């Protein structure tokens, strides 16, 4: 990743953190420990005037391997 792209990404991350400090704290708490196989991750999206939509997944070993590969790309 080139320096300009990295700076742009960091700026966007900082803006997101300012806009959503509780969410950032939540993510830090969740990822302070290793996510292990069998962990259930659930996401709910509620749009204005609509019913919530929820999905979940149970983390599998292949998911953990994918995350490790993605982390390697970020270095």
C-alpha cells in the first residue's frame, strides 16, 4: 500500500473513531481477545422506517485462516 493511500485510510479511520467512539471501544473490547472457532458473530441493521434485519455466523477454522491472511496483507 502506498503512503498516500495509507494516509487517506488513517484519516478515514480517525474520522470514523470520532463519529462513533462507543463502537470503537466495543471493537477494541471484542478484539482484545482472540476470536476462536465456535464464536457467534451477529449483526443487525435497522434502516429508518424499516424492520431490523439480523444475520449471524458461527466462526469456523477457515474463517480464522482467512482473517490471518488478511492481517498479513495489512503489514
